[in-house]
C-alpha cells in the first residue's frame, strides 16, 4: 500500500480487522503476502491447539490466572468464537497426553494475534 493510502487507513478499523481474523488488517493495509503468512501461522497454531485437546479458557473467579488466559485465548478473535460453538469439549481433555501442548498452542495463537492487532494499528497510524 502506498504511503498515501496507509495514511487514509484508520487505526481503529485496522485493529478491529486484525482481531476479527489474523491477517485481515494486513490485507486491508495492502500487505497481502504478509497477511497470508500471518493468517497461516496463527490459524495453524490455533487448530493444532484444538486438535491437541487444549482448553479454551473462561474466567473462573477462584483461579485468578484464568483472567489472563481467557484474555490470551480471546485474542484469536473469530477463531476462538467459532471453536467455542463447534468444539465438543471447549474445556479440553485434561487427561489427554497432549493437553498441555494444546493449551500452549491456543494461548500462543491468541497472543500472536494480539501482537498483530498492535502491528496493524502502528501501520495504519503511520508509525511503521
């Protein structure tokens, strides 16, 4: 995207698009190859987390760290929303040998997408 077109992009729109689906904001900002790479990385990490029977965290007031974990997993945007509706067991299978790996992949996918939100904001604001 040219510098002129990037200046017309609104940072809040770019951030919202980035949260909705990984790479969507970068496509909006004209960075198509980067968008495809980011979408693939975050989506594959999220799908691996689900296939490894990881947990889609929800807030449990008796466990304070679930606030952070819920925030991290929610960073995956529509991937998280869709998985909550489509998953047979969104709490994961704690006895599964891959449960911890699944949780790590889900948390990482969400956090990576939150970094993409910040990156899209900076690009749209002209700071990058």
